[in-house]
């Protein structure tokens, strides 16, 4: 191989193109009658039949299943248009490229069949040969969006749950003419240690005769249809390794010259080396942690993914704003523009085969299709430095030996990235890393981790972390300006209106969403506290509108904020460097010392030299109650470092109070905070002279006391005819799909009510509510026409008025009824419940 210096060389040959975007004749063929003679419709390509308003109008859709398509069609559709082939294309090699089709396509030029393509992941390219006659020609496409292979009805490559099962072609549609000797493929393999790029080029030859020439200055002879050429090219001296901090890439132009024939390819690459060692994921030799979220092909204006770089650049920028460095494409592969946007940002992507099924390896035609997709994805996108992981699909089942063979094949043929067999389970020995179900909450504490629960052999990345549902944001409905309708949101709106809760919709979204954000914070931090952990993939930073409406994001399905938490607030606990605090509990008595251990998860660009961490405790007015400085500690890159111990005397705190404990490393611009609640060491005595309050769970006793004009605190859980089970957390994923869980979305708290004077709370539930809500029951209060002191938020598909606490005058007496568990603890005092 010849060692060459990288030069910015001009292209010697520019292929001519004909843009095929525009209006096409269209005919639907649900009965497979064949090529039509009558063309009753028109459709614009790039685009979809939904976009053209073709197919069944207003198809039946279960109300809360997913977004509603205004038109839906499944089957074959034909598209046709005329095209004029220029005279100077004579003798040139002509190709037809359809960037993203859904699903199978066939093509004809006049009456000449061009073949069939089936990829869900890469462009459909047809070779028309070198004998395309100039003049006016007719181009015909057949697109079939039926389930061509059994990849699974919920695979995000095909499902109505996210992108919709659209029929059409999007992205670039073009005819291209080039020379009959061309660069059929160019693969670049950066070598970080040697600072060179190995180029593997495949030369195509359609002349029918032997051809010789050079590729990147390296001579070649091609006696047949193809030949391989290799070259070594030095990288620019100032090119840094690729990561989220440098975002460094370079362009390399590879040229072919073979007599009168020329071709050139420009490839963007990065000096990026992914490896594993000692159970750790390593990027460019340093320990690395993926901070990611899913992208499930959710595009609610179009029902199909964008193919322009600007749209993907926006998504990647938003992810980076929220401290992420990674995207996982769940059971689908995005178009080229997504890779280009990720390259610019130094992101790492996990791409998956378009499958979610339990019988992999047991359906020969489908398995052959997936093997072809595996090869095609590597060929089309393999040069992108952002393409970090190739996974065979989501939550797969089937023949593990089949999966093992495909993983090993990828490792042997393209070692530029890591390979894994499946998310969640079906892990095989060959995997470079496992995407595993390592996640979860342990209640109101921050001192646990998963160090003893993850296998040591390979890096572990946590699968689909979060999934805490937020009540629908009904104001989002106006954003649906395309051909998908939010009838699930409209149904929730109508339920709230019928139950007199329409004015509470925004409050329900805000209260449930801020609770969900607190849970996401702890789910991320427990993984940061786990030494050597490989990372996490959130489900999700933004909403998932399908699978019975799973609105699990702090952003909506359009990647817009719901106003629940700012990017800066999120980056406190989700960033390259994050201070952590190990607390044994969240509620404290004023006569005990608060003791906690501060740590630092540091995955910044370099080792951090010794420096002091600072801490302080602030009250709800932002005043500093106590503060301190910890001894200087160095923080190696990629490690969890203990900063020191924090001790806080709570005797001076004016309890009851919420304190915000803040830990920072100013030299690293890293700060994080946690809420704790301090209660009086002894129960507060009742005011002298105040009428005694009867505390009871017996309605007969309560009624007698009320009739006597007394005040009654009634624990209503035992006497409710229709108790509604509740808890601190909102539903996991959604309460329709996972019905065996409480259906409430947290609480709405009237923070100014005197009944809560001894219980500091925000409008939403937080960790101090864990005790009262353990074993709690909400009360149906629709017929009472009252506004609760604390309301429970009912599920989006029922929308009933629920109360956790309300007050009412009953005769001469006053009743405060609640559904909390306020019983004292058997061993540890339940401080929050007692308050």
C-alpha cells in the first residue's frame, strides 16, 4: 500500500443528475391487479399517500392507541411520470436512487423492469446500465407498504405507533449519470495510534472490457466487473480525536482516474476508536459513559422521518443541551442526514436492524432480509464517526446462535464499531457490550448503586431508563398541523371537561411532569453512582405518542419543552461531570445530624487536578443555612471519585423546612442539588384552648363527633366504596398497557392551605410524600363539587375528580378527610407521615 498525504483535491468528474421531485401520477392497487392503465390520482414525491390525502379516510383507530391518521392505506401503490434523458447521457452509466422508501419498491423504465428493492434502512438504488436511450421516457414505481417480512408489528421501522405505516418515497429522488468506471464504495478505517486512514475502495467496471487506472494514486487493474484497491493516507496533523468535546472530523477526497473515465468520493471521518477493556467502555482509550435517549421514529407532523440535516441538527442540539452524548434508534435506522448531524456534534449513535420480534433465526426469508440490512447499513453509513454501535434489534428472542453468528460477522468485517445482539435480553457471548435492564428506584434515598448487580465481563448500558408518564399537555394539540390528528389528547380534553376539570389540565401536566423529572434525576444519578457503568438510554427525553399514549418525556413529541425543567437544570445531573451525594434518607429530625458523602462522576475531556468541592444548604427563600468546603481531591477522567463527607447540624434549622443541599466543583463548572426535609424532633403540641380534634378511621365515630360540632380528621381509606390505589410515582409507561399498577399521576397540592403548614411541599409530589403515599387511597369526589386541599391526578383515559384530602363543614362540625397512610412506624419514625 502507498502512503499518501491528504490533499484537498477538486473533483475531476461531477455526475449529472435529474431531480425527480414533483407531482407523479398515482394509482392504488390493493388487490394487486398489476400495472394500471388508468391513473386517477396525483401524489407529490418525495412524500406519502397520507400527505396526498389518499387511502381510507378517517380510518378507525382505538382512541388512546396512538395518533390518528387522516388517511391510511396498506398495499401496493403505483407512481408514474415522464422524464427526459439528455443526449449527453448516451453511453454513461445511469442509476435511479430513492433515498428512503416504505417499504418494497419495483421500478420500470418504459416497459423495461429494473428490479425490486426491499430495504427499510438504506436508499433503493437501481442500475439502469450504460445503454439508456436519450429522449422522453416513462418512469414507473410500485411501492408496497404491507408487512413484507415479519419484523414485528411494533418495530418502529414499520409501525403506526410512531412513524406510521406510510406508503411513498422521501428524501432524494434522482436519476444520475456517471462514467462506466466508477467508485462503487469507499470505506475509511482511521487508525488513531498511527494517525493514518486506511482506504478500501471498490472499483466498478461496466465497460465489458479490462480497465486499469489509479485510485488515490494507487494503480489498479480491473479485468472484470469489480476490483478492490487499498491506500494509506496520513491525517491532518492538527486533527484531534473525535468525541463530544472536540467534535473533530476531516474530509478525505478519493479520486479514480482510468483513461477518459473519472470519479471521486468525498468522505467525512473522525479519529475515533471504540473499544472495551476490563468491563469498561472506552473511547479513544479513555473510560467512557453513554448518556443517551431513544429516538423511536416519532415525527408527528409528517408520520415519516426527515431527510434533511437541519432537522436532525435540531434534534441533536436539543439532546446536547440536555447533557446527552448518545442517541439510540429503537428498531430502525435513520437516514444519512442523522449521521451527518451527529458527526458535527461529536455524538455516538446506536443503530438497530428494523426488527422487534421473538423468533429471530426461525424465518428464513425474514432472516435473510435482516442479514442483507446488516450489510447494507454498514456499507451506507459505516464511515460516519458517530455510528458507534450496531444492535440486531429491540428486545429480541429466538435463536441465539443465529444472533451470535451475525455479531461475530460484523466484528470480523467492520471493526470500526461495537456490536450487540439485542437490547434488554438475548445477550450472546460475542457481544462487545450489553444493553441490560439495570435501573430502578430504591425510594427516598440516594446511597445505593448497582455495583454488585452488573456482570463484570462486558460493559453494561442501562436499557430504557425512566418511562415515567406525564399527564397530556393539551396545549400541544395546536402543533398537529400535518396529517396526523391528536385524538388521544382530544379524548382527554373531553373527559376533563365532562368532569369539571378542564381548568386543571395545565396544572395536572405541570405537577405530574415535575414529579417525573425528579424521578428521572434519581434514575440517572444511581447509574452515575455505579462504578464502571457503561451508560444509559432514556425512555425518553421526549414523548412517545403511541402504545396507548406513553407521554414519558419532559419534552413533547416535537422535541419542544413542556416547561417542566430547563436544560441547565437537567444538566446538573446529566452532564460529563456531575457532583453526587449519598444520602441514607430524605427526611430528617431536627435533633439528628445530617451526614452524607459527596462524590463526583467525571467524564470530562481530561483528568481534573486536585481542587476543593464546596457545599451549602439553602432554605426555600434561597438563604444559606450552612456551608462548607471539602479538602482538595483530584478526579481522574472516567472514574467515580469521593470528594468527602458533609455534616450538617439540623438543630438550628427552623423546622419544619425543606432544605436544598448543593455540591459544586467550581473548577469544573459542575453543580448539583438535592432536597431534604427537616421536621421537629417531637410532635408539635396542639394550641392551648383549641378544640380537640378527633382522629379516626371509623365513620360512625366521625359522624357522631361532627353532629356534636367537633373537628374530625378522618382516615377514609377503610370506608371508601371505590378506593383508588395511588403511590408516589406516576404510571410506568402508561396505565392502559400496564394495567396492574396505580393509575394516578401524582398530586396537586394547595401549598397555602393551613392544614399543610407543618408539611413543606411544592405544588407537586416530591420525595417527602413517599411515607404518606405508601398504602394510600384516593377518593372519588365528583359528586361533592369541591376543590381538594390535595388532589390526586387521575389517568388520562378516565379523568375523574380525585382527592387525597378535602375539608367540608358537616352540620356544626368540620371534617378533614384524607386517604394517606399516617400511621407511626414500628421501628423508624415516619417523620413525614407524622407531620
